[in-house]
C-alpha cells in the first residue's frame, strides 16, 4: 500500500478534509492517465496508462482522488512477475486466485476513510468468488501490514527492470477467511460473510 498527496497535484484541489464521506466508484477510462500518473509519482514504480484501465476502484473526497487500487480477477499478473517456473510451484493455479495491485492511499486520509477503502477492497475480492487472494509489494512495511490478511509467503524475488535498480519483492497469499478475520480485527465492516468458502 502506498501513501501520498500527489493526487492533489493532479487535480489542483485542496487537501481532503476528514468530515466528508468518500465517493467510491470504478474509474472511468478517461481518468486512467491521472490514476497512473499519481501512482507512479507516489510509488516510484512506473504504471502505464493502459494498466489503469479495467477494474480500478477509485475513492474521492471533495472531488480529489485520495485512494485507489486495481482489482485482478485472476493472479496472472503477479504470476508473470515471479516467473512461470516459480508460479508453477504455487499451491494453486494463478487463475484460481484474485489479486489487488497498485493500492495507494493519501497520507491525510482519516481512519474511517481507510476502513472504507479496506471494506470496498474486501467486498471486491469476495465478489470474485476466488478461493485464494494474492498480494505483493516491494515495501517491507507494506509486506508486514498486508501479511496480516494474506499470511503465507509465496515468493521472495529480486525484480529487475521494474525500478531503476534491482529490487526485492515479496508475494504472498491468503483466503477470503484470512481476509475477513483481519478485517474484523481492524473494525472493517464485513457484509458478505455468505461468500466465504
């Protein structure tokens, strides 16, 4: 997960307040370049504009994009990053797993807003109907946070050609049950318990 205030630079808007509710919706195709540019600036990881097409969930406050992520209904993207040989050793086929990528939040987003982002992410992941959920990051802090929900390590790999220098990345997985258990510990509303399996 990534934090930053670059969204305000894109939209030329003031800092988000903590009092107004978030507008939550799928990103429109014409908004893909702005999302990709914000993510690239915050993370330092290049995101092509076409990667922000498809199912990208965006969160706005006062017209300012303050968070977002990309939903993958399979984990083929992460499998490609680790390589075919490594993915072949996963305990499941990548097509049997969902993934969240390009997750970021504005550092000024209040705790209720963060819980709303996590709640939407949980609903989207459960809505895929997949039995497994894959995550990945190049940040040790993010790894520690996300592995509370996705507790099993799949791969630790040095990625080349993604950042300016070779960078260690971690890939891990969990299930809807591990996601829901951590969401409940965090106080995130869990509305779709019937989808657990």
